[in-house]
């Protein structure tokens, strides 16, 4: 595993729970807004739980590189303040 992949995995692990919570909350609101029986609602909540858990990992993996300063520094084409050049570490 390269250094970049290890850092990306660590960031993904940190934001996995947040991503899971957002997906679960959005799915839960959707299920509870539907007019279904209690049994169907229970099945819907179980499905949303499984879906959010499975989708959160790839979503966190895709979001992780955007949380690194290197990503934004590479995308920046012109300096924001005056004529100072961006620092490269």
C-alpha cells in the first residue's frame, strides 16, 4: 500500500460514520414519509440500514481525496492574494 493510499484509507475510515449517518437519515426520512403498514415500514428501515452501510464505504472513498490540502493546491491555477506563488511542501 502506498503512502497516498494509506492516507486515503485513514481519511475514509474517519468520514465513513458521517457518510453512513447522512445516508441513513435521508433514507429513513424517505421511508417514514411513505404511507405504509407497520410491517412494511420495519422492512423499509432494515433495508435503509443495510443500504446506507453498504454505500457509505465507497462514498467515503470517493470523498476522501477532496479533504486533502494537496488536492486543492493542485487545482489552484492562480494565486488568490496578490502575486505570491503557492507554497509547495
